[in-house]
C-alpha cells in the first residue's frame, strides 16, 4: 500500500467519524440555545480541548513552527503571549462571563457587548459587532482552508483548489448538522490529535538530531546572530518593542467570540476549574512543541522553500510511510478545527444578533445554516484568489477582534457602566486602528498592530464611564 493510498483511507475514516458526530449532535439540537451554546451543558474535557484547538489550530501547527524556523529563539515571546492570554481568560474572564451570561440570558458575545444599551445606539453596536465578526472570520476561516490546501499539496498530487473545497465541504456539513455540540466534540477529537502530534514529532526530531547537545550545537551552526538572540538582535527600545509586541498577542484572546462562548456554555464552576488544568497542560505541550519543532527543523533542514511546511517536511523525513501518512492525515483535519467554531459564531451574528428569521425559532436555525453555507463559499474564494501567509492572516484577524471587543469585555466584567456611545466608539476605533496598522509597514514585534488599538479602546472607555449617582 503506497503513501497516497494510506492518506486517503485514513482521511475517509476520520472524516466519516466527524460526520457521524454531526448526526449524533443533531439529535441533541432542538433549540437556539442548543445550537449556539449546547444547552449550557459543556463538561471540562470538551470545554478545555475544544477551546484550545479552536484557539490554536493551523496557525500553531504550521504558522508558529514556521515562525520559529525563520525568527529563531525570539519566537518564544509569541508563545508566552498566547499562554498568558489563555491564563487570564480562564482564571479571570471565564468565571465572570459564565455568571454574567447566565444571569442575563445572553447567547452570544454581541448580546454581552450591547448589554444595558437601547435604541439606535444598541442597534449600531449590534450591527458593528456583527460586521466585524463576519469580516474577520472570512479571513480567519480562509487561513484554515489554506492550511488544509497546503497539507494536501505537500502530500500527494491534488490541486490546491480541490483540497480547499473538499475540506470546506466536510466542515460545513457537520457544523450544519449539529451546531455547537458537533463543533465542540469534533474540536475535542482534533485537539487530542494535535497534542499527540506535538509530543511525538518533536521527540522524534530531537532523537534524530542527536539529543539536546546535538540540537544546541546544530542550532548554533545554522542560525544567524538574529535567530540566536532573544530580541532578534535588537537593543534598547527596539528590543522592548519586540518583547512587548510579541507578548501583546495575548490581547487578541480577549475578543475571540468562538473562544468566549465556551465560557458561556460551561456546565458549572466545577467543570470550569477542571477545564483550566486541562487547558494549561494542552497549551504547554502544543506551543512548546511547535516552537521547538521549528527550531529543530532548521537544524535538520537548513533550507525549506516555504517555512510553514516545515511540519510536513519533518513528518515525511522522520517517519515510515505508514505512520507518517496516518499522522499527516489526522493533522489535516486538526488544522481546520478553528473554522467550524467561527462558522457557528458568524451564523449566530446573522440569525440571532441581527434578528433575521426572528419570527420563528426554526426559521432562525435555517438562517443560521444558510449563513454558514455563504461564509464557507466566501472564505473558499478568499483562500483561492487572495492567498496570504497563514501566520500573517490569522494574526491580523486575531488582533483585530481582540482590539475591537476586548476592552469592552473587561469593563463590563468589572461592573463599570459605560455610555453606549463610548462602547460603539471603542469597538470602531480598536478595529479601525488594527486594519490601519496592518496595512502599514511592520514595527518591532508588530507592537503598533497588537497593542495600540487595544490600548486606544481602553482609553475611550475610561472617558466614557457613567458617574454613579
């Protein structure tokens, strides 16, 4: 049995399992709350692993390992920023958002952001948030489809277009069937595969390079001074910019609707406490594993045409065709795990937040499913005709959502009363500055793109607080 046959068989079996989960989940989806939040019955394992895989996915397996290959050891600050963002989310945001959303019966992040507003400004906030979510997720989902296309293209003779379309159709199908339950359970399965891969592949690469000593010596031999520097050979203010800018990637965590809904869907406080531990362990394994993989990949393969394929290059060179093919096929599905969650959130923005189909609950579900189909189509077109590096595209969407929604999230959860106009302005300013700085030349650590828009939103909200009477 050749390499291509093994990959195809494994893919068919794995995708059949995902679709079976979708049919199972459809039997548990009877209401809008079931479709968007799983009836608020999410347990610790599913909450933790589905959160983690949705937060990471293609940009971690392919983008972060590729960034480590190019940047060298300074990539650790990006991983540290992501890890810190996760800790703040699970220890500070999660308990407050779970309680707040239950108390006010919020099903979506948009409802939470527009809380305690009314009239025309409430409508403006809802429309603005929905447009930002849909716009950002088109590019985010396109990056996942592009990652799937890269995987197929590096494995066997299939065109990028066919690879992207096949992956998109599978994701769309099981998301349409079971909504939140299908998305969460399939993401959990994919997240476990990611963790397994993040352990197995770096360990195999370490053994191949001759252990720790061989890795250190090899890294010194193939790296430039900038790649061996913790600040990419920058000093003074530039070094601070690299560190602070890279750590600021964590701010994006606080505005991701597809992650925050996991907190709103948690079963109870006990499940939340258990989920924290699982999430910390998962992040530690996957982020450290992918950073190391990029570095050791540079030692074993000093020249790679596309750094974001170093994962596949190592898989092919380190494993037998059978094991390598199974691993590659499993990861192909894992790197797309973020897309399903984002499709579901975008559907909630159209059907629930904007009120299309509000006359009848079943019509809302129909509108939600049609929205998913439409978003998949647009994302596929973007992936095919507007290709971009996965790492760059995901970080733009990640930072823009964090800057737009994160400041208001924090102010709401500390109990601050904000004028509706201030909320709207903070959302617009955070998102607008993210787009502007993305289009401008890069700064050290991309500090302008990742920190300034978020900080600007915070300043607007500080001046928009309502005085207590």
